[in-house]
C-alpha cells in the first residue's frame, strides 16, 4: 500500500498543515468537513503538495522531518514552489 505525506493550506488563516494518509482524497475531505479536531476551525483547506511513499514508516519519517527544526527550510522550499496562489 502507498502512503502520502501532504501539505494543506488553510484558506481561512493562510497557515499550513502537514500530515500522512493512505487515501489522500478522503483525508482532505475529512479536514474540510470538520471531522479532524485539530483543523476544524481552520477550514477550508487546499491541497498544495503530496509525496508518495511505499511504506507507512517512510511516510512517518518524512512527515517527522518536515515538522522538525532541521526540515523547516525544505518545507518552506516546497511551499514556495507548490503554493502559487
């Protein structure tokens, strides 16, 4: 099974959310319908980036890196490249 690391942009406050999912289309729907507690008040969201991984462990490591101090510059580069709104 494939897993995806994704970055969403809140259309309400302009901030970003990074997560992982095996079904990215369904996951974005969950975020936008308010079923995800941590993002409920920041809806709606736009998917700006997704990255495929072959294993859940690989996706978790990548998500962890992008959320870490070491990964901030790379996450910013990704956002700058793919978030052309």
